[in-house]
C-alpha cells in the first residue's frame, strides 16, 4: 500500500488536536465539495484526499495506528500486535548480526515476515478483499432523524464454486505439503509464525485446472441493491461502514468493507453548529412585549411548547435541550436554539399606525443612543 502524508493533506502539524483537525477538514470539505465544484475532477480528487485524511486522523484508534505504522496499518486484516512482535524479532536479529541470514525458518529478511502478516508476501494464502467506497446525498432532516434507504452497487464477490480460490476444487488434489490446510509453521525462534503454504499458495490444493466459472480469477462480478441504514447525526464527509460488502478476497479471504461517503444538503431554515441546531422563531410584537407560550415543531419531528419571556428582543435565543443533532459517537443529542425574530404587521391601516404611535410613547430612551463607531 502506498504511504501517504495525511497531515500534509490537511495542512496540519502532527501535534494537531482532534478539534483542530476537524475544523480544518470542515473548511476544506466545503471548499472542494463536488456540489460546489461540479465537473472539477481536481476538486473532487482533493475532496476525497482530505476526507480520507479526516476519516483516519479524526478517529483516535486509527490515528494511533497510522502514526505507528503509516498507511499499512489501515489495511483490512492488519494485526498491530503481530506486527510489533515481528518488529521486535527483527530488532533482536539485527542486534545479533543475523538479520540478513536465512536460518530463521527460511525467511531472508523482515520484509518476508511483515509481508506474510499483511498478506502481501510472495507466497500468500487467504487475503482479505479491499474496501470500496460509494457516495450518497441525503436531505438535512434525514441527517437529523436517520434514514434507511437502498443503493445500487456493483462489486466483485468470491466465486461460489471455487470458494474464491480460482481452482477447480472438484478435480485438484490435496496439497501434500500442508495436507490441505493451506498453512505451514515456520521458525524456531522466540516468535513462531504461520505462513501460507509456499507450494499451494494457501489454497490447500496443489495443481489442477482453473475454476471453469471464474476462469481462475477467484471472483465474479455482481450487481445488487443494498438496504443501508444511515445513522442520525451524520454530516457531510461522514462515512458509514457496511461490513463484508467490499471487494472479494483472494484465496478464500474474507470480503472487504463498503464505506458510504455521505453528503448532506443544506436546509433553508436550519443551521448546524456542531451538535446544536439553530432555527429562526418569528413572534408577534405583542408576544415580545407581554411574553407567550408557543408550540413549535422541532427538526427531529417533535412539537415543544416554549416560553417567550416578556420584553424579549430580536436576536435573543431560546434553548430547547436535547432536540439538536445526535452525536455519532455517544448518541447524546445537542440542543436546539430558537433565534427570535420580531415581525411587525404588514399593514398601513389607521388603527395600526395609531397603535404604533402609542407604543412609541412607551420608549423612555433613544434606542439608537449607543449606535456609535
């Protein structure tokens, strides 16, 4: 796997905090989003680059693996403990001056061992399939409430008749070296390893003809419709994982995962600030002066009665706890803030003018007295 500098992709230092990474990502995601740059392939590529960087660096567990191992730590099936053990073994061998000898179970160097751990060595058995990505645009209210929908997907899956091995299993003989298990143990040192059988490549069968269904590839193409659940709380750039719906594995390895990249359409009346939501609440002049109890609908589908205090000014915010956006990690909901907008009557009747004049006499000071620069 090609290594990448994810910190450089976002333009942040390696010491950047999670909040700093999130802030920079949101800025870049808005700048390079495909909806903002239609037909711009470079912008789309940059959007994917910063989204991948945020997906890894924005997750504490993934970030630790990346900082320690680089992009190889992001591979499906990567075993950090086994990789560390191999690194320690390599260090001991180098200290003993034996890292270039072949006496340890036939390995020539550390790359051979590390390749077997990751399934990238010259002789490899079952290898997990790669992850694939799809995109989905949803409405803002679906992001607030969650959504179950269907997507069309074309992907490769393991060939059924040969179980992904690419071999005609009905006619191929059992491998005499591994007795059909596909693996052999190597090494007599402090860390013994199981590696793919070098004779059959992990298939458990040696020789024989290619599978007639997939012609030896081990995979077949399939188009299907998937029902996917988008959790409440997603934002533009969020990725939803569907296990086992990615690329087919090799040699009987498990399938990779499908990641759905979500884009959220903005809403004309709702503003998102982290897990909190802000909505304008129009009220009448009388309600602003005398106060009122008003029933208002909330973005999550509920109806809540809110009390407007007497003498409320335009721009004041009324807080409704627990009716904001759900947090994807802890599921706790943010708050809904109602931003008060006082609406005056759109009428030129004599009664309205007289009432306004009488109301004007109630002001005991110049409302613009502090309007100075």
